[in-house]
C-alpha cells in the first residue's frame, strides 16, 4: 500500500483540478506559511474599505484550540496523495462506503457535473430546496477560503468543530480502507466520505453533490442521483478527460443513472449527442435548456438581474437573481429545472412550483468569488474564471454590467491551464494587466506568465508583480490614477486560490 498512484509525486501540490474547478486550497503545508500572512491582512489594501457584509465563507476559528486542531486535520488530509494526480477508480470510495454502511444511500441526491458553473448552480439548487423547507446537504469544490466550505448543512458550512469531529469519527475506517487497497484514499476521497457521512448523520432530506472532475470515476459517483445535472461542457483538463467536448462528455455522462432525470445546460453538439445517447441507454428522462426549459427574458437590475424563466411546469416571471451575467441566468434556469425534476414536475406533474417561494429563494442566492464586488472607489471585482470558456463568460458579463472605461486585470492562474486562451478571452475588456501568482506551487511562473501576457497585450499594457498583495496595490493605483470619475476598476481573476487570497487581503473574512 502506498500514498501515491502510478502517476503521483509526493512533492506535488495537493489540489484537485476542477471547477471553478480549478486549484483548491487544502489549508496546510507549503501554503500555510503564506496564508498566515495573507490572513493577517494588509493595512494598505484595507485602508478606506468599509466592513464587508456577512457571507457564508467562514474565517479561521476564533478559539485558538479549535483552530489548532483544524490545522492538524488539514495537515493530515494534505499528507495524502495529491488530488492533481489521479488514479481513476471508485474502488477506494466503494470500499469506504461499504464499511460505513452506505451513508450515501440514506437520502436522495441531485448530482452535478459540467465544466463551468457547477458551484453556482449547486448553490441555487440548495437555496430552492431550503425555500421548500427541506433539510439540505451541499458538497462543492473548490473552496474559496476555508476547507469547511465544502460541506454545508441547511445552507451553511459546517462548523470547524463538526468538521473535526466528522474527520476523527471516520479516521479509523479510512485507515481500514487504506490498509486494504493498493493506494491510500486521497484528500478528495476522504472529504467526499466525510460529506456523505455528515449528511446521513444530520440527517438531510436531499443532498446536492458537485462532481470534482469528470464523472464516471469521480469520488462522488458512488451516489445515485435521481436528478443528474450537466452544466455546459467546454475544454478543460484535456490531458485527463479528452481533447473535444464530445470526448469530455463521455466521462461526465457517467453520473447519469438508470431511470434518473438528466437536466442538460446548453451543450456543444458533440457533447449533447454523447449525453443523449447515455440517457437512452439507462432509460433516463431528458430536460434540455432551450427546449424543455430556459431563460425567456432577462433585464439588468441594480445588484443583479430580473429574469423570466421557463421551467418544466410553466413560466416564472419577476425572478430577481443577485448575480451578474447571462451565464448565471442560464445557471438559474438549470437549477430551477433540476428542482422541478426532483419534485416530479415534467414527469409526474404538470404545474409550476409556488412562484413566490421560487422568487424568494433566488433573491437569497450568493456565490462568493463569482463577479463579486469587494471594494468601491475604485471598484474591485473578483471572479474565479480559470479557463477560456469561463473567461469569455466573465468578460461578457463585465462589459454588460459595469460601466468601466478603464479596467485593470490582476491575473494569477495555475500553470496547468490554457493560460494563453484565458488571457486572450480577457484582452478585449482589460486596458492593462498586472500578472502575479498566488501562494501555491501550482501557480504559473510569473516570468512565463509575463512573456505570454506581452504576446497577447503588448509590453506597454503589462506590469509584473510577483506578490499578490503588491499586484493588488499596483492595480488599484493604476485605476486610481485614471481619476475618481473615469470609470476605472480592477478585475482579479485566473484561479480560485488567487480570488480567495485576494478576498482576504481586501478584507472579506
């Protein structure tokens, strides 16, 4: 038995490679020293910033003893083989679920895969289910600031104390699986087992489960979702999933189970063909965006957008969504269809859900790090776009929503992404760019990033700041130099980790 899969490397940074699914902080080890500084904040960056409104991104525990124990758990989790090095198998998860008594079968589930938009869609689904007075468990990744974000009960991340307790309860069983398998359970596998156990213990009425990467062999796929959701598929993780949307869809289609309902966001033609074939094979009911459901009207509103959604059972008007961008409106349509399908609408019933309840649910949706405004004067926006498709959606939303006449980008991507494609997608909306890096070893080398940026933007539009705090300061200064009434702003993007660290530096705790 070994820590590492055949393609593993003990020196690699242990972050799972998906969603806005990208690099994900695991809380300890090499990154911890840097994060201690980041969590302390920057007086320069915080000057003049009003206190942030409460959100559901937890900070470190206030109790030093609890914080110390949480860090110990994070270190133990990080000691497992890296999430970027995958051994595509469900053997370890199947064994763990068997030992634990199949906790994932004690509640129905809505299972979500796709390339971009999974976390936002999961949060919308959760909010709708809560509005209809169901107890929910939500498992998403990556986390923005705290590992405890990944496991939520009734709309809130579990406490540090409960996270620690769940881990310690499962520890001996995880050890049994480790001893019996060729490779130890990974960071992501252990967290997935913790989520499934926590949901069974609560107990929840329904679980909302986001895939880590792919679908067929993803650790989450020991659950049988009665509703399978596939958000739009685009090129990402091509070394692992395939070089075309159709090839990638083969893996993602693995979450569609027999007799389920599959809710499909808009897909490239080759991906749609694969997904529909899978649905026929397992006798699943299909609901397609643009056919059975969709967005029929969208208007920009203060703080978000006003939508008319066509669901599986009818039309919902005057739906306020406090998130920006056409892509979030599409996510809302997918989420609504998924919840309708969960309640049997479109299959057993032909009616709408209660309209006022749906409106109240969407009005309460949050999605930290997704076109999130964290500062004014100048306006600073955070967005976790990390691949070209996500960047194009973000660029379109920025152009639509904000009246920026001069937008400065702070870009800190991971080195294993299509960074040129990311930079090219943002080029039309960024007046200049400050290239930087986050504190993880997966961050792209700043000199290599600068060379790419110069090729895309030209030398005069590129500034290099290896430290993220210096990059933020430089970008804010460039925006301020345009004058108070020039419509200048800052967009921080490229990686979930970069956004999470910037969030802390800018006072979101």
